[in-house]
C-alpha cells in the first residue's frame, strides 16, 4: 500500500479490483482544505478511462510491473504470438489486449510488453516506426506552395501525409502517436 502522493504517470495501481495505468496526474490544493491527487486512469482489462480523485488520507495499492522485450512472430486468428528471445518461450496475447496497436506490429521486430503480476497486459509501441510505402500517387508538377504534401498508404493500410518526392516502395520513418512523417530510411 502506498500514499496517493507516490502516484506517477505510467505506474499501475489497483482500483476497484482491476489494474489501472496512470495516464496523467496532478497534485492540487484548495485554500485551507487538504490536498488531493487528480488522476486519469485507464483500465487494463477493458481499456476505458476514468478520472479519479485521491485524498491524502486514501491508500493506494501499487502493482508489481515489469517490461519484457519480446519479438513479434505471427498471428493466428485472434492470437498474437511473441517469442522471448532469451528463453524462447511463446507468449500469446489476445486481440483485445493488443487492440488498435495491432496494425503497427511488424514480424521479427522487438516490442516492450508490460507485465502486471507476471501477466502480459499491453504492448508498448516504439515512438517511431520504419515501414514501407504500399501505394503512392504521383506528385503534381508545379505544386510547390508552402510544404506540399500528398497522401500515401503504408504496408499496414494506414494513410499518412508525406512530401511529394516519396514513391511506392520507399521506407519511411513515421511517428506512431500522431502519424507524422519524419524522414526516409
């Protein structure tokens, strides 16, 4: 058990009987009243987010968490298979656990998998990912108004805006969180 002032972004706590990851936190005080910690928690079982206020007198149960680097191998149905490169154990994650991040998984690449009490609960994607352009339209000649861009489709089906000189087959570096083009590889 811990104190609410020990809560930090990225930590996992038990709340209402389920593990929740802290998405954001802010310590607040109001005049002569006791301070409190305002948090946004994401339920690791359901994926839903909720705002929770912890008073200084509350107690918080922190979960034991570890990040293990696993290599993504393949998909069978709704199961995503990862291999531990040290022990060669096969770790299977469900489609619900992986969620929308499934489109960014590339076979043979390593990913950090968050484990809570030795159970895998989520895949943490890298900040940037390198991926091939599947379809790219030709850029219009003479279209050189300030920073012209065009839409291209990546191997995973995601459409991003890139400069006009990008062609089909190019390897691009993309920022995953906001789908911005960083450069060519």
